[in-house]
């Protein structure tokens, strides 16, 4: 079984990303049950070079995106949209279209629900 090298939340796509030692990039959206492979390392690229490039990308990400290990449940998202308050990945309660005091947007914004 491949080992996960890096996991992070991709703000642009609204997905979790898992970079694995088998040369695959995997994504998981709120609608997905499991991660799915979306890219593979090219055969001509040495694994060490590929991992180094992925590490550069990972290191440049905001710290909070690296701390997200899983997406909220659909039940939580539904509750937040009905309640008028929403959680951020860093644990702050904000308006559904708001940001926490640390500048991190609500889950509803990050997952492109609003």
C-alpha cells in the first residue's frame, strides 16, 4: 500500500490532496467517499526529483491548509447553512460567508457552497 507523503487542503479546488510515494496525486471532494488518483508521475522523472518538487509546493502552502486532515460531513455543512453560523478549518465560528480572525474562510466558502 502506498505511503502518504503530504496531505493538505487545496483552497482553489475545494478538495483534500494526498501525495503518495507511488508517484500519484490523489484528491477527495466532499462528494467522494475515498481519494481518487488524478495524476501520476511521468516515467522519465526520477522519484527523488518528483518528491522534491511536491515538497516545494507543499512548503509554500499556508500552514492551516496542511493541518486539515479531513473534510466536514454533509450533515455539518447542512447544519451550518441553516444555522447562519459556520466553522472554519481552524475552529472559529463565523458567518457562512465570513472569515475567522486568522483570515481563514468558512468551510462553506472553501468548499464552494457559497
